[in-house]
């Protein structure tokens, strides 16, 4: 089931390789590990995608793609998981990460409202950057490790379940 589920939602490797926008990568996209659907590749892709998703940086998708190329894990899943932090969830994630960082540093939390403007970056960011950075790193590590371990567990559970069912069917076939 995990392999079938992921195969249904990931793009075809030949389609990705033939994309004109990705021609600059050349032979890097011909690495079969970038599209493998096995426990290791999926788990590492979850780690990469979720780690980068919770960092407050610009260019998360290209960064996730480069990390997937470097770590040779499933590229489409690593890139897709970055969208956990989308324009709707980003302000909430930033606020929670700031709260986490402020609590770890034992600082009082400032009331602020997030807005996409240069004035906000110039006025508010110098006051909150350290708690935000610390909270972002902590959240990234927590959710990426949780995603990695969850995928390892789900994959092992599914394989063990399939093995037990297959063993049970063979035993029933033998005695019938």
C-alpha cells in the first residue's frame, strides 16, 4: 500500500526528466534513487521536505530539490512536503516557532502581527530574529525526525502485515 499510494501521487520520472525547465540539471535527474519508492528513499524525503518546510527562508522548493539530489532520496516527495508551509499556514507556523524560541530563551513574547512588507522586516524582525530562528530550527528538527520515524514505522508495519497475511493465506491453502 505505501508504494502504491506514493506511486499514484508522484509524477512519472520520464515526464520530470523531459521537462524543459529542468534541462540544466542534465544527467543528475537520471539517478534512479531520485524516484525510487522504498522505505529509505521515502523516509529521507520526509526528513528533507519537512525540515526545509519549517525554516523561514525564501526558495524552499529549490533548496528541497537540491537536498534531495544531494541525499539521493525521492525528489517529488521531498519537494511536495515543502508545501506544508504555504501562504495560509506560514504566519501560524512563524508565530508558533517564535513562541517556542521565546520560551526556550525564557524571554517574554512580544505581541506582533505578521505582514509581508519591508517595514515589518525592518522594524519587527530585529527584535524577534533570535527566538524565531531558534524556534524554527527546533520545529524543523522535531517535525523532520517525526516524519522520518513515522514513515519508517508505517513502512515496516505495512510490510509485516502483508507478510502475515501472505503467510496466513499459504497456511490456509495448504490445509484446505
